[in-house]
């Protein structure tokens, strides 16, 4: 019996790569770059078990480059420097593959910047996380980004047939269906389950597979792009005031093992970005939710998250604060800085009018020239704030 199916059946050429036709197809830009020998630093991101490491090895084989496979969870800076030193001045540059590259520390990422800039090596990173969230801009700007997708049913069937060409065994139709569906598009998970099922019996049945894997694998909420898709769908559902849709996506995140702290942090942001002063208490409740779930955790944290989520979904919505600060920042970045009026400088010189001496408001200039960033919406409590502002400036105390 062959041991370690995942390694033994790993494709050796890009033509044999399962799935990822947008990368391996004859007309794909990636394949054309590879065949022309023009590969650049790259980041492969996507779910586990879909061919990221395999494709990195194929690149090294195709280009005839020394291949170094490192794990970001244990690699040391000295190890990277040693590899670069060994090949300095050589005709062939090494290909350094860093798995879980998003786990590199800031210092480790910075060590790679200059060697990447000087093309001392080809660096390929693999990550199950969205690179825009977990990698420094310096690393991203030096890399081409290539997304990998979960394998389709036909891709996984092809892998099973490939194994059957090398290993003689029987497998029932319902077992094939479960083997594929329970692997969640992960070829490694499929091959590992099949390998151990065959160690039990060369006739693979549904019962054997369920004994080894009682339930289907999750989508990998915390380890692939489903994480971002679900959180995005939840946020958009709350923004759209669809309580049931928001609860569904929250349940998916909780069931997938998503951190309650992460969910709560997103709700805090949403409460200010999408609700704002239309209901200022939304931010208070979301902040309390974050503080609570960080101390309580699951399973009880689900109740607190749900209460907050429902409150936010049912609240009036306003993005005026979000738009106002974006408008102000855009002006600051693109326009010449305005001088601070003399009467506003510290310590307060003569000429500053203290509003409290004038019943709470007095007309005076606070900017060198008039600017407008904030447009209030007549929604919820924000409408009340706007009315108050008018009353303050007209000194209407009623």
C-alpha cells in the first residue's frame, strides 16, 4: 500500500494540476509567464488543499531552480539570510516558498523586501488568508497575486480516478459522493480520508468513511476567503436592515468557529460607519458587546452577538459621519494645508471669543477659508442633532 497519498499523487506538471484552470489553462497568463521563464514574486492565496504548494514546486521544477520550502510559523530570519547568502552571485537564483506567509512577523517581512527588490531570489508565498488584510503593503507591491479556488466535484472525481489507476480498490457510489462532499473542495482532505479508508478495507463503503470522518469538513471560516465572504454578507445584511439574513450569516460564522471578538469588532465598526448619529446608542451597545464576549466566549457569547446584531439591523441608518471624515481626509491629502487662525492658537491669544461668555455660541472664524465636509441626514437622532445645531446658532433655547 502506498503511504502518504497527498505526497505520492502530487502533480509534477502544471498540465496535471487539479482545478485552477484560470492558472493552469493553456491561455492563462500565469502559465504563459511560467513557460516563458518570466516568473515574478508571487502570492498564492486561497483555501487549504487546492494546490498552492504543488504549484510552487511545479514552478521550481519548470524553471530548474533550487527549491526551499519554509513554514512561516517556525522560520527564523537567519534561515532566510543563509539561503540568500548561499546563492549570492550564482547563475541560478533560489525559489523560496513560504507557507502561511501571513504569519511572518513585521520584522521577517521587512527582511524580505530588499532581496525581493534586488531579485536575489524568487519568493512565492502561500496563504489561506486574504492578502489585503494580512500582508504589508511593501510585500504586496512586490508580488503578483494569484487566487486559488476550492476544487469542484469533477476535479475531485478526477483525483479519485487517478488514484484508482495506481491502487486497486472498490468504492461504492454513495461512498464516492460522501468522500467528495465531505472534503469541502480540499484535495488533501480527500486523499487523506481515502488513504486511511483503504488501510481499513480495500472495499471502501460509506460506513467506513463516516467512521473515519463523522461529519463534513466546514468551509474553513477562519482559514480561507469564506471568512471574508461571510463577514461581508453579514455586514451588508445588517446595513440593509435584513435581520434574518444577518442572523443566518452570524450563525454560519459561529458554527464555523469564528472568533467572537472578531465578529464583535466588525459590529463596532458597522455601528459607527453605517448607523452613526442616527442612533448613537448603537456604538455603545456594540462596544459593550465587544467587552462582554472577550470575557465570556462561546457558547454564551452567541446570545450577546445576536442581541447586538438585531439591534443594529433594526436601527435607522446613516453614513454621514463616515462620509464626512473621508471628505475631510481627501481634502487634507490633496490640498495645501490651511493656516490655523491666530485667535485659535495655543495658548489662546487675544481675539478668541469664548462661546460660553455669549450664551453658548458666538460667530467667529474657525478656518482660514470656509470648507464643507458634513451633510447631515434627517434620520433618527441625527435629525435631532441637526435641529439642535440650528437652535444653538440662533440661540433658540425652546
